[in-house]
């Protein structure tokens, strides 16, 4: 048999997530407890395909980094955790620019809804809205938890920054659900700025869920300086 070197894969589902753009998405799953939904696509959207999955609390998702700007990859990359100036091998990182743009995330499975299709309600995803899902597998603690694993440059959870609201943003936030506010705070606490940027006066904008959030980051942490509802786009 010849060695099979090219494959064609089908998306079995699509992700609906509050992250409408790459900027601001947590760098790994589980950092922010954001809710998202995986909708299975035909012909995979059948109840039988997820029978028994609801007895698992977590799932692995493999997916395509469909939102990357170029398919180009380089053997050496600069992971943000190394401050953005040290290069290491692409296979020693979780970079989105790799020979095959395939991502791997573990997320909490909260509920499976079977009604006009199959929807998996998940929490903690680091996934862009519209991400094509290649596969879903149950998380198996006996095999997947490795208590003494070494993790090179990324051994520890990144440090959380303190998040505060400017009074004008706080006023607007009165009308926003506590869940959404907590989600925004969680996302900002892990510092979405590119690693090499440290400009305390610079105001960044992020589109998350239904909101445009403006913030800046200095030595005291994150300050949310503005938040407004985005006029909803027709999709
Ligand atoms: N947990 C995954 C992803 C790590 S990289 C893995 O280890 O393979 C995480 C980054 O991927 C996020 O910060 C986000 O910017 C980016 N991302 C998420 N979904 C994406 C998509 N569909 N296309 C391009 N980039 C995506």
C-alpha cells in the first residue's frame, strides 16, 4: 500500500462563539469560562452520533484554524509566552501557523440539545466564531490527565491582571448581564495584547459577544474605558 500523504476531511460541525475576531480570544481553552455552541452539520447531525456523550463532562475538539491570514508556516515561531522575541520550533508551540492548520482544545460539555439538529453547549472555548470542527472525542481522565507532565516555557497558568471599569463604562455596564461582564473581565485579565506591546496609553478595541469593548493596560492592570453594543450584522 502506498503511504497516504494527502487527506480530505469534512467539517462535522461549526462553532458559534462570542469571539467574532481573533484579537481577544484566550490563548488556550479554560482560561475564560465563555459559553459557545457546536452545531453538528449534515450528514453528521444525528442524535445517534452523540449517544452517550452526555455522560462526559469534557470533550476534545479538533478544528481548522480557518481565520488565519495566510497558510504560510515557518519552522521557528515566537510564542507570546516567551515575550514574543524568542524563537522555538513550531511543533513545540500551539501556534495557529503550522503545516496543517489544525487546532486542539479541551472544553467543558454542559448540555446536548437534540431538536432540529444537534447542538453541543460548551464552556471555556478559545475558538473563533464560525470555526469548522473536524472531530469531537470524550476527555478521558485516566489517560488524558498527566499530573507530573513537564511543559517547557508554559508550565504555569499565565498571571491574571486586575480588571477595573472606568466610571463611564461602569454606568453602561449596568444594563449588561453579570455573565457578560464576567466574561469580558475574564478575557481581558489574560492580557490579549501582542506580547511585544507595552503602551500604557494606547486604547485597544475588541469585539466580543454583542459588544465593542475599549480598554488600556498599564502597570495597575486593565482599565475598561468604554463598552457599547454592536449593531447586529445579518448573517
Ligand atoms: N487550543 C488550540 C488553539 C491555541 S491557539 C490549540 O492548542 O491548538 C489559540 C488562538 O487561536 C486564539 O487566541 C485565537 O486567536 C486563535 N483561533 C481560534 N480559533 C481560530 C480560527 N478558527 N482561526 C484562526 N485562529 C483561531
